[in-house]
């Protein structure tokens, strides 16, 4: 499958809030969503990041407190719809949206995708479905961000096939094979929010990626098992479960560092992924240039040496190939 990470706006916070021992100066925390191209099921998203709907729905009180506490920045060319259009993808082509959890910075773009099916853990939806006003705000949920027909298009992960995970993913031991083909595995990541869902998949190169939403906010957190500042737990659904999940991610990293663990707000992770993607594209472009040169040289050989003897043609071809490949 093809996997792309998209930065859909960002907010700024002191690093020390999300990473104990970090800097107290404000840092950029991107809202990252994943674009997945499934070979048979088309385009999918893991979360949506921010959108214009976020600014509209946080105008009324008390939801405006959300944007005051967490100042959000979103340029026109960072919106999800714009970035998809730049890839030649329309909103109607998005078949499925996996919702990691229902915090506003993860669901703000749901209304832009009228054809998509929504998939989440039941516990995640049950935790917010009746909340309004301050009750919703305390759960970082803005009800107006959900489409009017949300429940009609909703499927719970628990209705899919539960499986035991490969030991390479230990200590995580079970998940849900969403399409019963092993392509996308949902995993519960409790703590930060009720019913938070991670997603495991392999990209075109066969590397396993683990999208972990807000199980931590920074790669150093799972690499060093560094929890956030106690202030961060003011919005944590279950502090004990959060610390357990973080420790499990740390163990996974120690056991199998080849798995790419992707927090949804880690700028360093996004930049590393983007640099690797650009590097692969550059390598492919160089390969295409070399193949093009080989093809052009072959045509020249044919035109120059078609009247020569077999031995002469062979020597000419060999010389030309060496020039192209060296």
C-alpha cells in the first residue's frame, strides 16, 4: 500500500508539557493525518487534522475556549482538501476514514468527505456521543464537527475480525483485521482518550508502520519512555492506562526498532518521513533518467551500427552500456 503523511495545520505549546524534561519555549506540533492507498479499496484517511470547520465551530462559547487555550494555525495550502487536490484526489474518492479518537484536531475535516465510511472503536464514540457544552469541551470534543449523517456511515472496529498479532509486534498481542486481508490492523491504545485506536500497515517497500495517534506526542517519549508533564494529564482520560500504553510502545521500539512508530503531532517524525519519501522519489527519478539515457543510446546504436558485423555491433553495444552505467 502507498502511505503518505500530510501536515494539516499546527498548534504551538511548550515542549515540556508533552515531554518531561523538554524545553519550556513554544514548539510547533503539527496535526498529521495519513493518506492510505489500498490496492483494492481505494483511498483512505487516518484522521483529518484541522479544517475551516474548526474555526467555525469554535466561535460560540464555550467552544471558543478550545482555540484560546490551543492557538491553531492553518494555511490555505495546508488544508486536507487542497493537499488531496494537488495529488489529483477528490473528496468523493475517499472511501474510508479511520478515526483514532474524537478530539477536535483529529476530526475537524470529517464533514468534507460525504462518501466516506467512518471506522472507530466503539468506546471512543460512546464516550462523546451525548456530550455538549462544557462536558464536550473537557473531552476536547466539538460536536458540530461531526457530519449530520455520521452514525449512518459509522462502523465499529469491534465488528471486524479479532486476531492475535505477530510476535514482532510484542508486547501488543491482539488487534482487529479490518478487511480480513491483513492489510490494516487496528489496535487499542487506551489512556489519552477513551477508545483511542492505532493502525498498523506496511507500505510499498514492505516496512511496517504503526500510526499511534496521541499515545504520545513526541518520538523521544516512546524511545526513552518519557511521560509528559503532569499538566498534560488534565486532559488524559486514564493516566494509568496512558503510562501503560507508553511503556508498551517503548518496549516495541526496543524489541523492533525497524517498525516506524508515528505519533500524530511529532514534527521530527513528519520531517524524517518526508525526507525519506523525497529521497525515494529522487532515487526513482535518477533511475528513470538512466533508463531514458540507455534507451536513447540504444536507438543511436541501432542507427549507427545496424549495417556492421555481429561482432562489431556487440562491441559497440557494450561500449555504449558502459558509458551509460558509469
